[in-house]
C-alpha cells in the first residue's frame, strides 16, 4: 500500500508457470515493472511481458495487476507493454486504512491481440499491532474475446506475517469474474508465499497457488525479485 520513494526506482521482475485445466500450460516472463517515485504520493509505472500458452494468465492481486480469464484451445504468444500510475490516497490513522489507486494500460506489442486493456484498482489495508498487515483490493479491467469487449472484476485479500527481520509469509485469496461476456467465467484462487529480504534494497519471493473451482487454473507458481535504487 505504498508508492516508490521520492526520486527512487523500484524494478520488479518474475516468472510465472500456470497449469491450466484441459489446455496447454502458460509461461510468463519477465513480468518486468519499473516504478519511479515522481512525488511523495505518486509513482509512474512502465513494464513489459512475454507470455506463451493456451490459457489466460493468472496474476496475484497483491500488486493490483491485471488478471486475464480468457482460455483459448490453441497455443498463442503475446507481448504487452504496461504503463500507468499509482497514487497514495490516505495514510493509516487509527481505523482509517492506508489506501492507494492504480490506473494502468496494457497495449499489445506482438501476438494476435490488438486491443488495449485498461485496468483500474483501489486497494486499502492496515498494519496491525503485531506487525502483521491485512490488505484488500478491487480491480476493474476491460478485455476482449474474439473482438468483443467485456469487463472483469478482481477482488483480493491478503494477510502478511513477518518472521524475524528478513522473512515474511503471506496467505491470499483472489478471484476473477467476467461481466457482459458471451460465456462468463468465475475463478477463485488461494495463494501462500514467502519473501526474503537479502539487503535493505533487494527482496526475492516465491508464491504458489491453487484454483478453487473448475473454471480456475489447477495450479500456478511464481518466483521473482524486487530491487530499489
């Protein structure tokens, strides 16, 4: 629930493997995201990703990123440019949560897709007295299937628990639900993970996830890092 520090960069990158049900698996890399602190409350965001597989990608709601739910029976390769901003709205004060707003666009740079996707997200959360964090978010995205536009809603909630000074574990629920699509989908996921702070500016993380219903991917894994400079 924070933006990049003023005039500092944060670089994030990861690899995701998604085991889809009934269609070939999806591989996604480098999931690159550059974040720059333009002011104390506003960061600029720029990224790029390459994805190959037969199912839509599954990305955690932790960062407010997009989730795609369109499965295709054939192998496809997609490349997309990400651009947008993240704004800090409120800081935590008693029961008032810290909150943020994210607005991002995704424009294809390769593959069959041609439509730009727009994603808006609102997130809020609290730091608890025992140093645990409880955060929730709701994302709205535009998407297309066979040239026809529809909308997708993505709620998420995550509990983060520190283990000492360098380790942190989390447990997360997130979902993806389409609206105004010819055949709507409903997907639910549970995802635990662990993060390790190597230095004050470098963190690595590992996440696993399981689909909770038949329309969800059966399993996904994600490994990545974040570096501040």
